[in-house]
């Protein structure tokens, strides 16, 4: 049974998880950078643990510090929130290796879904080619496999002028 959850995130997502935990009688642990010391998520959690530093790279992206914070605070589980380390299989493994409960998909699933192209193949979907999109298919949302922000938009390319 889970009695205490550390949320490896900040802001609204942490507050939402804390609210759900509280309704279930589960103690909550926040982590925070120096810059977020007085943020709402640190004030509504039962316990707040400082991650020394001010930038995400120094704090919220440090799996080792977050796992240590969970163990130190006596949490039995870690919820990753979203962003930061939520899609990091190594973080999920570190949580599990520390004897804690990981609230999220298994590390193997995180790895399998890490590549958009591989994830589509695992689901039996063929890659979308802009030339194959017709007006009847619109709207179509396209996200670059490598995460590039300036990828061509198939819905724009296929839309008649």
C-alpha cells in the first residue's frame, strides 16, 4: 500500500497529484529548486525537499537527486508528473532500483515509445507521407519524428490554395 508519494515536478501538475493523494489519504512530498522554494506546490505538499540549484538541469532533471529526496523523505512512490523526467526510462528504473513504486508506465514501455517512428511501427501504423494526404483526410496533425519545431505541416501542404 502506498502511504506517501513524491511528485517529481512542480506547479499545477504537482498540485493536482497532491489533491488526488490527499483525497485518498496519501501523504505528499514536493521537490523544489531554490527559485521555487515558496511556490504553491511546495506550500500545499505535506513535505517539501530542496533540490540545490536554480535551473531545471541542476534540479528537476537530476534523477539521482529526486530519488535521494524520495528516500530521505520516506516516500514509498514517485509520480513523475509530465515533462522533465516523465518519459525517461532511466529515471523509472532508478526509482524502482531504490525500492520505490514507480507511478507510470514500465521502463520498457517508455523505451518502446521513445521513438515516434518505432512507436508507430509497434502499433502497426505506416509513416504518413504528405503526398498521401487528401483533402478528405484534413485536418492532419504532423509532428516531426526527431522533434523539430520547423517540420513541414502535411495539412498545410495538402490544403488547396
